[in-house]
C-alpha cells in the first residue's frame, strides 16, 4: 500500500468507528447512516483510493474542481453529491455528474436545475439546504433557505420536472442562537424533516454533521453525514 492509501484507510476506519459508536449510543442501526466523504480540494487520485477502500458516496462544493474530478473518476461506482453554494450558470455542468444536489436554497435554482435535468434526461435528487440562523426572506451566510421559506421551496421542487425532493440538509450555524449548539441545531432540522415527510414520505434524507460534529448529527437522527477533514486531512485552504 502507498503511504496515502494507508493514511486514508486508517482515517476511514476511525471515522467508521465513530459512526458505529454514535449509532450504538443512539440505538440506531449502523446502516441507517450513510457516510459521504467530502473530497473538495483533494485530487482525483484520492477519490480513486477511497473508492477502492469501499467509499460509495463523495461530495464536492465547487463545480470548477468537481467537474474534471468527476470526469476523471467516471469509471468508478460512485454517487456524486453537490454540497456548495450553486450559481445558476453552473447548474448545467453539475447536472452532468451529480446525482444529488444538497444545496437547493432558492426558487431560481429550482427552475434552473429542473431545466438542466430535463435537458440531460436525468432525475436529480434534491435536498433543501436550511439555514437555521437566517431571517425570513434571506439566505444564510453559507447558503441555505431561511426556515420560513422551506415549504414554498419544497412545493416548487414537487412541481419541477426532472427533480425529486429527497429531504433536507444543514450546516451547523457558526453565529446566532445555534452557535456552538450543534445538537440543538440538528434536532431543529429533524423537526423540519418531520413536517416535510407528513405529505412527502420519500423525502426522508437528513444530511447533517461534519468531521467535528457527526456524533451530534447521528444522535439527532441524521441519515447522511458529510465528512471531509477526518478522512482526507486538514485542507490546505478554505473550501
Ligand atoms: C467541507 C464541507 C463538509 C465537510 O467538512 P469537514 O469539517 O471537513 O468534515 C461538509 N459539508 C459541507 C457543505 C462542506 O462544505
């Protein structure tokens, strides 16, 4: 094994242990939580190693980096998730490789994604990104729709050809009433998820939790955790 392969295998094993322990502590089955490895800023060669080590879900947050990486890894059995703030002029590219867009946060993006999905002949899975700290009518600092806007956005995705509403995503807020209270933030997201599922049982994905707070997310009920640093190492730059 190369050094990098050994490093990634060890890191993955540690993350796997953390997820398993968090599931056990919460009385949840391990298979109820899906690991998504966030490979942003890391090369396609790392994605390839991760796939060989059994990773099936990867995520990226910038189309400029993700598009060539996904193309270089097109032979691998991977599901690509897009988790970054998404401009409408990038939507067509993203719809070419991503199966899941987790950062749907405004009506204009819904119509752009729908057009791109139909044009590509694909069905895109969509998660609404909820900014728990955003005021009504505004978007979060790191993207996301304010809680008050969730229902309107959900209805738009319901009606959009080529899109399937699959659930909700959040990033724990750094400021506002939830700053430093990841568990409370993720529990709030679960409440929104419960509301959403009343009329949309298939929208059952809850994407929450990153390297620092995956235990809080699993305890709250997350179905998907997005882990970057703990698997790949500290990123050389913000991304
Ligand atoms: C970078 C990123 C992650 C992973 O964060 P880590 O702290 O490196 O695990 C998760 N979600 C989103 C939206 C990200 O941009």
